[in-house]
């Protein structure tokens, strides 16, 4: 009997021989042969193309790197490539899947200058069945220990005229908040920064999203259309425009990722970003417990008419901790009150720490240790909001103090950058927070890149326009929500201020900075907990908005991390239905845009057998009272189809159990 090792060696030999066969043309294909990457040397300059089946997605796209010591672009040769079949099965502590099986074909393509200074760079390509990625690896020559990169000239020559869903940004210093643009590629504005992931819809229902994975000790990347082609733009170091990356050699870039399928739901299901990240660096993860949380800033720190004063005090926090303990919420967040953070700060608002800020000291009305002790006594973890500048100035002392108080985590805000320095600061916070058994929630931050595999104490991050906006206008609505699964959600955990249980029709919306309204139906709001990937889901409204209200039972039951994810139905910017499994039960969320419609949901993602389905649907009068819903219970099997009538700005949720 031929051993598996022998078969693997034979395959490896064939792959290596094939890759080395034509020195000016290297091809890498996915295991199922549907995705194909090809690198050519055109007059000594590298260019690549990507195809899916018979469809070319990226064509004749040049690659270059501009270093301080010159451009790496011309007079190149390809040395002998090497190929591997990579198989990996790993567990995610937090994620949209519990066990992930990763399989890809990898080829390392050594590029070398044929003229002085004879620099060498490896282009590493990995082809999966659900996408493709490549990165640059910079070896350490004998005469050099560091490098400075001025620009990464990765181009994306988009074939044809696909539909594009993207977020334009005003600058590199941004919270990544805005409304998405949906347009033909040829009609996209030029010379504007485009955030990632950006989605491309080609004819014949072919979909590709471009993003990046494993951004570490490097600058974040954006897309930039100039002429017919997209170009990479790296976030520059603060105070200048030239230098993007400075680092020791050897070094490597993040992965440039292309999520590809003929089913857009497959992009949402994909684990390609975590596949491309390093294994978990935290040896003991038993303390990492994802869950749901209060967030009183959204509702204005409201309390009922009681005998105590609301504010930065023990009794206000006790009220919310008791609510969390009674309703399966694992955490309570402490932010501050009015414009006063919970810590000593003489600044004039939350975004601008004062000259004498001290994050290791709580203000006098708050005894943080007493609050943590009380939370622990009823099974609720306490975590705190912080401005990143106040935290980073005393990072080691602050994290040690937080652990001593008994805090469970930190919400780090107002980062608003993804240059190399900020990328490194974020990883340093994650690494040191893990040492003190603290989870991290990033707000005012860039997109994730799969690093929650390496540091699973990263529970979620913002990097999008979210429901805080309802406090001052109705820019965020169901039409914005439905763009999210096809863009920002593709990158990973997405932090929204979820749980608004006081909805008004769009035409009746009015601004309430305290106790705000929302404009989508109750079922739409519930569905967001399933459709979004977030390991720390917020329950932001006041306790009195939830207790005894229809749908609150679903909110209390829904998990925040999953064993399996399926996307049975999806249409860009119209609707999406996501089914996620946890401990044998399935939770289904369907989101709709402004147009009422009926979906027919096949239950073929279920295993054989009989199940009980609890179905929550928009009520018939949801257009007049979006808080109304109906519930029913029925027995279902994998052969059944459930009809989901979705109201305008509506949704549906289902809980399926044995």
C-alpha cells in the first residue's frame, strides 16, 4: 500500500517541477482547479492575472516595490520556484466556525534583479477553493539589516466592468465610517481612497472581494482608482507622505486577499483570513469567554425613577449589572457619564485626553474594585472604555491595575489610523492585555485582518458607521445594514451598537440623543445579532426597553461565537440570510433593505432528523409599528422550506433545536 507521505512527496515533486517549467510564467491553481493565478515577466517586469474558471477577474496587473534604495520592478528574473500542498485543521477560540479545515496550494516565486544591486524578493502565492492570496517576503542580505518602503506598487487591473460596492474615505486618518457606494467599475470616482473589503460582482454571478490578512508591523492598505486600474495605497507614517514601512530584515508584507466564488454567500462563510494568520499565541485561553454586553453610553446612562442619582456611581452600575445577570448578558461596560470618563481626566471631551489624565485612577464616585467584586458575585464581568492615548501612555501600569481591580477587558477608542505605528500599537495592546487576562474591543479603528486567530482576546472592532449615529440622525438604516455583510463583515468581527428596541418608521424618525430611536423593525434588529460576526455583541438599550418585550427571549438566547456558518440566501444590497450553528442549535437571521419581499428559505443546511423551529416574523402592521412581530413554532426537517415575509426595513429570525 502506498503511504500518504509517498503520495504527498510525489504531488510535491510534480507541483515543484510544474512551477519551475517555464521560468517566465508561473501558474498556481486552487485544489479544485477553479481559481488560477498566473505570474509573467513582461520585459523583465512582473505582472499577474487571476481567473475563476473561464472568467478573467484580474488581468495583466503590474507588481512593484519602491524602496529608499530604489524601485524593485524591472530587469528581474524568476529563480526556481517551490510548491507545497498545505493542509491545516485548527480550532478558533472565537470565530464563525469552531473547527476550520484549511487546504491550499502554495508556490514561492523567487524574484531577483539581474543588475546591481541584485536584490531578491519572494512572492508567495496561496490558492484556496474560496480565494487566493499573495504576499511579498523580504530576505535579509548580508550587507543590510533594515529597509524603508516608500510604496507598494500592487496593481489590480479589473477585467470588464463589474458592479462595485465600496466605501470611499476622506483621508488615511479616519474611523472608517461612511455610506457605501454601489456603482459600475467604469463609473467609480478616481483618485479617492477606497476602503477594504471592496466587492466586485462580475457577469454570470461571479463575485470577488479584495482585502488583506495578517497586517502586522506594516501599514494598512487602501485601493485607489487612477485611469482604468486600481492601485494599492499604504497608510503613511504620521507627519510625512514618503515612508510607509520601516522594519528590520527579514520581513514580509500582509497577504493581499481575493475572496472568490460563484455564490456571494460563500464569501461570508469563508475563513480564508484566519487561514492566513498565525496560530494562537495565547497558551491558556480558558479565561477567554465571549458574550453579550450592556453599553450605557448609547442610551444615555438612563435609569428608572429611583431613589439614587444616575451617573458615575456604584448604584447606576449596579442597576445595569443586575439587569445583565438576570438576562444572560455576560458583561457590563463602564464608559462614563455626560462628558466625564470614568477615570481622572481634565480634558474637554472623550476624544481629547487632558494634560493630567490618569487612567490608573477612577474618579471619586467610582470604586472600581467594589464594582468588579459585585459583578463577580452575580456572574457578570466588568470592562471599561478608554481613549487609546490615555491607555497607551501608561499601558503596562494601566493593564496591571485593571487586572488587580478585577476587570475583564478594555474598549479602546479613537485610534483613527492604520499606519505602521498604529498597527503595532494595536498588536502590543492585544499581546499585553492577554498577559493580564483582558479582552480587547477596538473602536474608532481600522478593519480586522484575521488576527483573532492569533490573539483570540480580540473580541470585536468597529471600523464602520454604526448605530451610534441614531443619536443624532438616521443616516444609518436598513439600506446601510444590508451593505455590511457584503463589505465590512467579510473582514471579520464588526461592532455595532445593537439592540435598539424602540423603532419608528423612517418617515416618523426624530432625534433623541438620550434613549434614541431606530428605524428598522424589531425582527431586523434581532437578525443583526446573527448576520454580524461579533464576539462581544452589545445590548445597548435601557433595561425597561427589553423586559417583557417580544423578541427579547431570542436576544437572550443568541450566542456570539459559532461552530458553523452557512449563507443560504443572499443578494447584494437587497437581502441576506445567515444560518449559524452553536452547540447543536441553529440560529438564522434574515436582513432586508427598504423593499418588502418574501424569501423562501430551504433548510438543507440541517442534518437529517426532526427539529423544532421558533420563527419570529415582521407583523402585518410593521410598516406602521416596526416593533410588532409574530411568533410561531413548528416541526421541520432538512427537506422543508420556510417562507419569510420581510417588511420594508424588516427581517426575520429563527431558532432551530432538536
